[in-house]
C-alpha cells in the first residue's frame, strides 16, 4: 500500500484570496498535489489578523482580476496589503517561507514591494515597487496560450532551481498586462544575483518582456513571481497534446507540479522534517 507524503508531514499552505481572484482553487489544488495542506483566507481577514500568516509554511498569491483590476492590474490589492499584511509577509520571508505569485499575483507582488525585493538588509517597499513594472502586452491584447519556458542555469529561486528539462518545458499563460519592463541596469543586477527564475523560450516571448523574462525571485530566492500559471499544469491531462505523448515522456511530473514540489521539499528540508513516500 502506498503511503502519501501528506499523511506524514504536510506543510501548511496559505492561499490569499480577494474579490476578483479566480485562480485560488487551482493554486490550492497545486499545493495539495505537491504534498501540502492548503487553506484559502480572504485578504480582509488577514488585514484584521495578519498574525495568522505566522501559522503557514508556504504562501500563494493567486491569479485572476483582483478587485476587477480597476485603476491597474493588481494595484488595489497591493495598496490594501501594504499597511499591515506586507510586514507580516516580510516576517514570513525572514523565517524562510516560500511564496509564489503567478500572473495577477506577480502584478500584486511587484506593486506592494515583495518583488524584486531588497538588495541588502532593508526592505524598501516603495522603491522596490517603482523599479519594475508589468505593462500591457506588446500587441495590446489579452493572450491565452501555452509557452515554452527556460530555467537559467544560475538562479537562486527555490521554486525553479535545479529543475531539468527532462519533460515538457512549457506552461500556460493568460494575461493582458504581462510585459516586464525594467532598466537594463536592474536586469543585469537581477541576472548577476540569480534572481531571474524563468524566461520565455525562443520565439515565445509573446508579450515583449525585457530579456524574455517570465519570472523573477527576490534575493532570498523564496519569493517567485511569474506571469505563466504553473498551477494549471500539475497533471499531464492538462497538456494540449498529452494524448500524443509517449509513456516515457509522461514518466516524470509536469513542470508545474515540479515547481510546487520543489518548494514543498525545500520547506520540509528547512524544517528538519524531510520525508519520502513509502510503499509496503
């Protein structure tokens, strides 16, 4: 009988949700598939009780259209988070909690100051948020497509570091404001420090992001923001050509699941609770 790792030690994953968010269930399911126990909590609850964040080992900011993306994508939710939720998230990072922010979550993380994050020992939320932007796609349209992605050899991101290309290196993307804009100086800085976590593959940089960047992390490697949706590729049946794949191609986990498993494994190792699945 196979024993799931979740029956041994399953880290607790917090999914922060709010009006307009529509990928919270998918994000929670991805955490669960990777061996964590997920719980969705409304942002308004966390604004009243930011101490609840201390109870979790992993955190996710889901995609969607938070507060209708009024004013700009992610801006209202980011503004609501800054006062009392941001300091609690900072505390979580300082105790080693991995945080993933796909799509709208990436837009929120940039505008509230979680990304690109500090370059030294202080946390300048306002200056961090001003250093990078996620702008309308190059063609000015919402795009929904699968895109090839590449993981840089030199990255400090705990979510993508060490993942090889033994299976399909693709992820689904669906956004209208995902074009990453930053100065060449900042991009060089991020690259040098290993903070570029993911790039679009050759000819797949459909939104026109600088340096084909699809995702970045903070200097700790714990906070990952990316425009593609890894939570939408945790099962092979979600791949557009899965019925035409050979059995050997599907012997390894899909890329999205491997991203979540990497963070869960990091959390287990960091907590000294590393376990593996057993068979009897």
